[in-house]
């Protein structure tokens, strides 16, 4: 399926892209607005897990708010969005599994809390090769 130069990605492809990367953005409500925060993440048992510390992201998890998560590749021209509710992990076995999956991927600092997003819906889009090729050709053309 396509939409104005974009190919719609199926859920299996989207989950593969989520599983194959480790840097994305969490979008949470911040007062009357929205905020997008860059995070290192891991894909564990069909869910996105993130180490965090007290602040906006953790508040969203504690309050089990609806959030969005986005990962993309500028060079490959795709984007995947996952939508679901955030939650803080509390069981030691779940926290340990998440931290093991995250490995060395988290910013400097303690980041002792772990949150999870279990996607209810995942969507993805990729620029058609034709669109990517035309853009590359336009950049490479001498002025």
C-alpha cells in the first residue's frame, strides 16, 4: 500500500525495525503540549524498554499515560511509530531483563528506573526508492 510517495510498512516489518535499532524518541504530554525526548531503548518481548530517572518520562510511566514512540532512519528513508501506555517496571526480574537488553545504551547518569511501552498499534512508512533517488540526484546536480 502506498500514500503520496510513501510505502506503508506491515506490522512484522515495523517490529523488525524496532528490534534492530536502539535510539528513538518518546512523545509524552507535557502540560497542555507534547514533548519528544531522545532515548536509548531495547525491544524486549514485543515491548519498548527505556532506562530513565525522575522527570517527565517517568511521570508518564507512573501515571500510565498514553505515549508515542518513534524510530527512523534518514539514510534509508523509513519511520516507525508505536502507540501505547507507558508503565514503570517494578518486578526485579523484569527490570533485570530490561537492563540486560539495554546493555551499554543509556546516557551518562544513574538512570535507575525502567519504563516500558507495550504497543497497542505500530505503523510505519518508507519513502519509495523513486523519491529517494530523485532527491539524491537533485543534491548531486551541479548548480
